[in-house]
């Protein structure tokens, strides 16, 4: 998601529910939710068909997360017979021993306290929108609510007359109950959504992705429709085509961009991206959030971090590909200026004491910080510099192709980049993912005009707890007395001080500029 406009509200609205973990030995393969949205009030009724695979020896109890609803009954999906269960208001425990079934139906009702919001939208009309990240699907959908257990989803939505409903599944957009229709690939529960209300729907030019044609729609409140189509979504099709060309085919069969009540600036629900309504109403919404959320369809939705600690595989990639797409469509300055802004944002955010892959932080909401967004983008940018454009994009494409529709950790990305580049990159991933902070360099030099040499000392003065960083190619620009600039590339070792002696053709430089092109996430001072 894009959090920049909503960071405070995210941090202020932590739900008390601990992040669930995948249930050992159980893999949900599909959900079919039938949801009835009431004409008045906020009480929904739900009918959930949950199909799963159980490995031999699993602990004989299926546990589905569902918080604060009333559960009327659970039945075996195949025999239609009631199944014993217990419900404590947080999870449904279904005894599966001996029954041999692999599908249950849960009937439930209630007013969700989170995850699904029925209320008045920014244009004063009643509407309903889901908002599930990171573990809030459980407030209205019985699920194994963790990104390690992706599943297919189908929706049947019964909504008030005159409403239009968008969901993850294609062609499920009617105002009355419709037959089961499903997105045919597995997605994480945090992107399983519906949105419903009086919406204006515009069709954009379909994206051509290889041999396929992907319909693209913009759903907005009537007052905001023209703005949405003309400004932030003007190049919605080009964005999908650019990602398809750079990374691989779009992973799903359609894409809808939806104005909604999400708490996030944008939320990358698979095939139905929800955006905050305020920037539409204020007319401040720009294309960047659309590029970011569209990139998430590949990274986050199709290739999903298996553990929250590896969230940068979603947010860092979306942040970087936002800029990469921007550069492809509008020129390199989008990437150059975006990386500068990301560096400033990370330095300002005061999160440098935590590593980007933060295995000790268990609350996914707290992981939505500047380490996974701007630093995540920087790690990809430096990796691209390290291995070169060709190997970088070959590695990214191989990673997407291998792990599409699954969940991964960072080591799987590292392996694909190592294969593509022929380089061993353990040192790179170790220092940028698992060490906190970045190098803080202090550069000193002494010119020995008699010996025609320049002695450089590069000290790493960041806190010892951050560790020391290896920089195989640090560019230095020497400003000479006659105004010329001479460039040299040196290797900084992962130790407190690196001393380098360079030949000195003439008099010593008057100044030294560290990393003049801004290709590294380093902070530097130059001392005489
Ligand atoms: Zn994002």
C-alpha cells in the first residue's frame, strides 16, 4: 500500500489482534464468500465455503480466524451434515478428525468492527468497502488470515438496489446475487475484497499483455469520475504494459482502480486496487500512487512475502517500480529525483536503528515504515548498480516467473539475482537487509606532491551496532585547482578505515565529492 499520506492513522489504529500464523499442515485452496450487505445498518450475513488440503498428521482441528461475529453453524461442504465446532469470538475450531472432509461451510452474521466498513462516503452516499491489510480480513471473513496461506477466492455479493459491486473476481459486478465466479489464481487474504455503492465505471483501453487483453476500469464516485480518468489514471493502461514488458505478464485477468474509504493512500487488493477518497475530492491525487499500487499486482500480490519481516519484497519493490515505470513513461528524471526524495525521506524518518528485515518486530503495522518503502527502493537501486541493468532485470523476471502466485522470503530473490549475475551476493544482502542503518563516511586526504601521490582515508563512523559496510565501487570526484574534475572509483572495505593511495598527476585537489552521481545510500563528510 501507499502509506505516505496515512502513516499517522495507521500507527494510531493498531488492532489488538496478533498476526496469525499459517496453520501447520493445513492449506486453504479456495474460498467462496456470499455476503449480503443490508439496506440499512451495518449487520451483514455471510456464507463461506472453505476448501482446504490437510497434510497427513495435521492436528485434526481446523482453526479459522473470525473475530466478533455470530456463527450460526458449520457444515461439511460435501455431505451437507453439521460439523461440531466451537467459537470463542476470535477463531472457529472445527474438529476434523475422522470426518475425512476437505471443505466446510460457515454461516455467520454480525456488524464487523473492522475489515469491512458500511457507511457514508466522502460524497455523502452510503457505500461499503473492505480494508483487510494486514490481518483484518478475519473481522468479516472466516479465513486462515496470513499471507503464507494464499488461496483462490470467489464472491457472491447481494447489495442494495442500484449499487455496483467490484471484487477480486472478474464479471462479478452486478447489483444482485450472481453465480460463483473466481479469480483462478491464489491471492493473500489481505487482498480479498469487495467494494459496493453507487459508482461510475469507466473502461480504459485494455492492456495488451503478450497474447492477452486485460480490461482496465476506473471506479469512482460520480463527482470524481472525470478527474480520476483524466489525471491520476490517464495512463493506467501504459503502466500495466510497462510492468508487463519489464517484469513479466500481468498476473490476473482484469484490473479495476477503485475510489474507496480505505485508510491507506492506496491498497493493492489483487485486481481491485482501492484508493483513499480524500485525494480525489481535493483533486490532489497524482499518478505516482497508481504506479506504486499497480506494481504491487506483481510484487506483493502475485509474489507475496511469506513472513511479515520480509515486507520489503512487497513495499520496497512497489516503491522502486513506481519510479522505474515513471522513468520509462516520462524520462529518467522521475527515477533520479525519486531516489533523491527517497533518500531524504529515509534519513528523516529516524528508523535507521532497525534493520530492513526486522524479525523482532511482530506487529506488521509497525513494519510499514521508511525501512521497507524508501530504503527498500534504495536496496534494489544499489543492487541494479552492482550487477548491471541486464542481470538485474533478468533476475527480477526469473524471480517473478518462478514464484508467481506463491509466498517467498528474501533468500529466494537473492538466489535469482545471483543466478542471473553470476555474482555471490551474500555480503550485499547481509549488510543491506539484516544490518541496520547505512555507511556514514568521513573522507580525509593528504597530497604528497613530491611523491606524486594522494593518500585517502575513508572512515566508517556510523554506530558500531550497525556494523561495517563493503562498497565495491565508491566514486570520488576530485576538483582540481584549474576547475577540472577527475573521477576515481575505489573499494571501501567492511572495516573502520580504508586507506587508498592514488597517483597524483599534478597539484592536490581543492575538494573531493563523494558519490557525485548519488548511486549509494551513504552519508558522507569530507574533512581537510
Ligand atoms: Zn505499497
